[in-house]
C-alpha cells in the first residue's frame, strides 16, 4: 500500500514504516536497485538466488524501455550484423518479475535521501512521484555519452549511442535521413565501431577526431595502423581537428558538422567521444566521487563510508592493478562481475572485486584491435620507467595457409621487467591473444617469466613462438640492456 504525502506517495512495503524506520524481527528487508541493466539486474538476480522473497524484497527502477541488454552489441545491430534488437536482450522485465523482482520500468529515480534511507521516483508515463524506503541500496546508473556544449549539439539527427533506446533512435533517424552522409565525432571504440556500422549501411562516412590518430586507448604508433585500415574501408579520417558546432537546416535538423576551417555535410551525426559516469544522483546525495566523476567503493563494491549502499557498473571507478590508481572503465564485463559481487554481499555473503588491468578488444572490418595494461602516457603518469618493444609476427605458422600479420607492442618496467602493458593490431586471431597478457598482468609476471608460458601450439593456430612470447623475449633483451 502507499499513502499520500506532500512530495508524493510513500511506499510502505518491506521492513520500513512511513517514517523510514526499520521493521521488527521477522519482517523482510528491502533491497532497492537503481538501474536495470548489467550491474543492477545482476546484483538483483544474485541476491534473489541467495535469499528468497520471504526474506528479501527487491525493488528495481529502470527509466528506459529495456533491461539486461548488451550495449556493446548496439553498433553491430545498427550495422546489420545483428538483425534483431531483441537478440541483444539477455532477460526481459517479465522474466525478472517471474523471479520475484519488483521491476518498475519507465520509472526514474530523481533523488536519494541517504539520511532517511529512501529514494524518490517519478513514473515517466504518468508523472506520479513516490518515496521508497530501503534497507540496502544498489546504485547502477551507468554512464552517459559525452555531448559537447556546442551550438546545435541537441539538434535532431545528432545522436549519442549508449542504450537500446539510443540505438533505436539512431535507426529511426537513418530511416528518415534525406541523404546518405554521416559524420562521426570522435574515434574511440564507439566512434570506430559506429563508423564501420554506417559504412555497412551504405553511408558516406567522415570521422572527425581531436587526436591525430584513432583509438586513443592505444599509443599513436599503434593507432596509425587502425587509421590506415579505416581509410581502406572508404572512411574519411580528419585528425587533429576540434568540432566547433553543428549546423542545422531551417527545420532545425542537423545538416553539417563545423570545425574552425571546414564544414562536413551530414544527414546524421553520431557522437563517439566517450562516456562519463552518470553520478548526478550520487553527487546530489553527497556520496564520494573520484577524480573521473565515478563513485568510489571498497573491494566489496560498498560505497565508501556508507554501510548499506553499494554501487557497480559504468558509474563507478575501480582500482587499476598495474598503476595502483583509480580508473573509470565502462565495460559490460566489469558491470556483470560488479553485480555478482554486490548481490552476494547484500544477501549476507561475502565477495570482492579486486580491480582491473584495462583489457579491451574491438575491430574495424577484419582488423582486430586489442589492448591491456598501460599505454606509454599511462606509465609516464604513474611515474614508472619502462622499456617498449614492437614486433611483427603471424597468427599461424608462416607456411600454413592464411597466416595473417599482426603487430604486438609491449611495455615492461625498467630493471624489474614487470609487464606493464600490451597492444595488438592484426587480422584474424590477433585480438584474443591479449588475454595472455591480461592474465600475466593480473599475476604480476615479468616478461622473462612470460617467455616460458606453456601456451598451446599447432601450425593452424600459432607459430612455434607465439607473437606475444616473441614480444616478451625481445622485451627481456631490452630490459637486460637497460639494467646493464
């Protein structure tokens, strides 16, 4: 039941009365989850597995139309590789509700009252507002696409792509476009993947990038390989260029992207300049944020200084195991792990999330791109002295059919030889080799220790010396020379 109050209804389910106080013995507790995607619903589902409805009531709020979906798959849906949007959805609202999770769709949480242990929500269809008390709170508000504060940035036809709703809006815009010219602003993961998707849709694509090379998650020498591949697809690359505004037609729809010295005609624009943690609610509630704007948690994913509040997914900062610093990395792999850890802890168990090494893969057509650990500028920022090596090798034994070239760059700490980072750009079979380096980084291995890793070998899969081990051997030699 609920009763009316001056600022909306008060939800009186769970253990708390209308004054927000806890209930007595034998009354079930209430978990409130803000956000219905990877971290939030993984936490809710794990908590439900560990504690039944008689012990724990779970209420989840999601402002969009979808739950538990793969945001990473959106570019492939837009590009036509994934023909059906619903293939990206792992679990529907109906399926969550069948597991005794009170999932409230199209409902936005507008405030967190930490002192009163309650959240205020608004039904986006009816406008009705209510306060919902909690015993435990999970914040999984995700991230938002960076939208520059420039003239015309909010014009129809200019799209950020973060949610399934965003993807659908972009597809609708493509269907309504008057021509087939697209401009992508930014050349990070989303920018590069969306540029390929638009090429697949038959668009003439221009990418305008602030940096000299695409994929700022790579060092520029490795990004140059991606640049060449994108131009090979017919994508026009414009580097070292700042966008100054978005020009519109008389009807207000975008018609071009402007820079200081040029205009690039556009029937549709995609913003690929990254995301920021969506922590406006947390900030207003006085919860601790890091230098990147993400919530700060301990190893159990509990918000620092708050016993009954947890946070996970793209709205948090996590420990970088290589540099020892906090980082913001928006990836579904991490979000799902955060949710598992949170769900175990809110249900009375114990689990931890130790940190990340920054592993990511992507592709441009058949060019595979991978990185893990630190780039050169990351190592400099962390005050580390290091050596770098770059090698070329093949994905299979050189004599085996279809052996493809790949480039491997490796960073190792000066004197100690501790592995610091690896970047790989190549064709089939290149990207997933980065997992070898990710495990080595997590284990704190040296490049010398890596050279003796017992990796699988057969001519169809690898040369006798795997490319990652070839780079490690070369790094060992350079570290030894540097220590002499």
